[in-house]
């Protein structure tokens, strides 16, 4: 069987900054596409070419690559205004194009609505945005969810050395919640931008997921999109409202179980469609509930390990990017 050619162009480095190492997209999406046996995947590193030649020349090189490589699909995950809309439209007139939108819930009016018509197909993580696309006459939208790459997020044979951990940024009221947990004698270790331990490497992060008895996740917090987020952390409220309409699934929901870790997360839309709550992952809905469940699962190793095992099996079965994109590409006719 002749393989379908895919030209992949997405961020190779976080925020287009090589100093930050390789990106989430590189570790998860590019490597996962290369695992699909029916695809031949070639990377177009627009970041390096942009820095070397500038925006105009980079776009010319992209168009030239499409002409010479003749891909069956050009995969995008656009960042800002790195590409020229006319170039993308011309490419779309020649072959299938697809864009992975991950933040169109917040950037629809200022960004996504202007770019979507340039592509043959797009995907969104937010089903409530679909009517907005339809309102501008665009209907080729695939609703999906994040996932992760099991070749990168692995279960390791390491000892549990952290009772409770969190890896992520300190935005919104996360620092306030963590401080409150510590005040209640919960030993929680934190890493990421804004924490004293700082940012850790990808490999170290995976190891932390494996070494922690309980991995805490904040899909969002009670006021991330409200005035309160601009207050100093010690003035921030500690209430947790898991039913916020802006609360969506983040990657950590899938990454921790893929590593075999026990996940304790706040709720988010569609979470119950991805995992069996209470059997594969555990959800908290308030600060008091979070404290209670941390203490409970720290004392009940067998129950905690049983849930972590079930979550790991579910993640491997249903939540790999290889599976996600195989389904998406079949739907849009790329396979």
C-alpha cells in the first residue's frame, strides 16, 4: 500500500523559542503521526526558517515544498500570524489542509474565525464553538479532545517519593490553593513556571508523575477569566467552581494516567466521557473535597493503585494521539 504523504508544520519549540526545548506538539503530535503506518510524514520547521529568512521567504519556502513534495495532507497548528492567508488558501486549493485549533474558545473572534476558512478542515476541542463557525459559513469542523503519546509518557519502575505533587504554572489561584493545602499539613511538591522548584525537563516531569502517590490537576480555577486573576496570589479566593463554562480538558488529564499515575483533578466538560470517574480517575469539586480526598487516598494504597491501574489501561486504549488522528484523518478523507 502506498503511504499517504503528510507535510507537518507546527511549533517545534514552545512559543517559537528554541531556548525552551522541544514543544508539546513535537513530543505528542509529530511523533504520533509518525506512528501511523499508512503515513509518510515530513516536517516543515517554520520556526527555524522564519528566524533565518523572515516571514515572507518562509511562506515562499512552504509553498515551494508543497509543490515539490506533493503531500496528500498539510497539517497545521497555527500559532499567531506566522503564515500568509493567501499562501494557505492556495495550498488548500491544491491539496487537503487541516488545522488543529486548541484555543479557539477564547480566540474565536480575534483569531480563529479569520483563519478557519483558509483550511480544508479544522478541529476544535470545544463543541460550543461549532455554532460560531457555522455562523460564518464554515462547517468542516471536527470536535475532538486532547490525548498524549505513550512513547513519551511512560510508566516507570520507580519508588513513590512524593505524597502529593503538581506540575504546572502558578496562574489564577493555584498558588493560593497550594498554600492552603500546606497550611492543612498536606505535603505537596510543586514544579513549573512561578514555583520555587522552577520548570523541569520533559523527562523529569514524567518521572514526577510516576514518583507521586497523588498527582493534582487544575483544569481551571474559579476565576481564571475574571478580575480576580489580576490580584496578588495572597488575596486570591480559594473557592473552586468546577462547573465553569470555560473549564475544558487539559493535557494533564491524559498524561498522568498514561504514566500510570493516580490523578486527582477538578472537573471539566466531557471528562466523564473520557474516564470512569471514581474508578479510573478521581474528581474533587471544592477545596474541602480536595483535602478530604487527598487524605483518604494517601491512607488507602490499594484503592489508589487500583484506580491508577484502571486509568492507565483506559488511557492506553482510548487516549493516544495516534488513535485521535487516525479517526480524524479517516473522517476528513485523508486516509
